[in-house]
C-alpha cells in the first residue's frame, strides 16, 4: 500500500475542520443557522470522520519506507493552503451571500494537483513546488509590507483594526510556510525522494 490513502485522509480531516470554521463564525454572528446553512456546514463533519477513518486504516496497513521529514514539511505546507482554500469556499457560501468565485477558487485545483504530485513523488511536482514556493514567499512578504498602509475594504466598508491584524497574520503564515517549504524542497533527502539525485 502507498501513502495515498492515509495522506488523503489527513487532508480530508484538516479540510473538514477548515470547512467548519465559517459555520461556527456564522452561528456566533447570526444565532441559529438556516436549514440550507446547516446542510452546507454538515460537509465538515463528514470530511473529518471519513478522513480520520481513511488515515487510521491507511497508516495501519502502511508497509513502505516513510516519507522524509523535509518532504512531509513541504506537503504539509501545501495541505494547509488547500485547507485554506476550502475555508474560503465555505466562508463564501455561509457568510458572503453564496459567493463561490474568489482567488482561492482558482488556485484550489492546481494546489490539489500539486499536493498529489508531491505525495506520489513526481519530478514535475518538485519543480512546480520549488517555483511556486519561491514566488509565494516574495508575493506574501510584499503584501505583508503593504497591509499596514493599504486601504483595506470588505463587503461592509473599511476593514477594522482587527481585520488588518487578521490579514497580516494570515499573510505572515503563508509567507513563512512558503519560505520553509522552499528550503525543505532544497534538502538532499527531498531531491532523492523525487529522483533528482542518487543516494550516497
């Protein structure tokens, strides 16, 4: 058995947890949720439970060499980004009047494809991840410098101070995660895992 089932389970569980965050926020803001919102929110627990079962069964049957820790780090960073895309999609449905088209909507499928390319040790995934993490590191670092001075606006008008703190925190997480993943992808164990170089 390969790593696909347990890693998919972990991704499903983390995505389910991310899916529930906007549901909890909507419940705190509005009180009782409408039936349609409850149906949308129910996707979260389903993903969590199925993900836990898949991860548990997969790890019990795993009989191959473990993924090197630098590779796990880069895969985990990509998994966090995929889960964030899921969170944004859920937030659009539950708290943004059904909005489903956002920048994370565009990046979700490429990030998911790259995630599985990394898990399956595809050489193209190493190159793609290396380029993407380098680009994202500078991209988010640039935004981090702009956030304190930019005129941030949401659907309700100008963003409050805590909105700036939230935006800066999320941007900092993405910038540091991208930098860490870029560094992890350059390690010798990672290149060996992807077949970029032979073991000594």
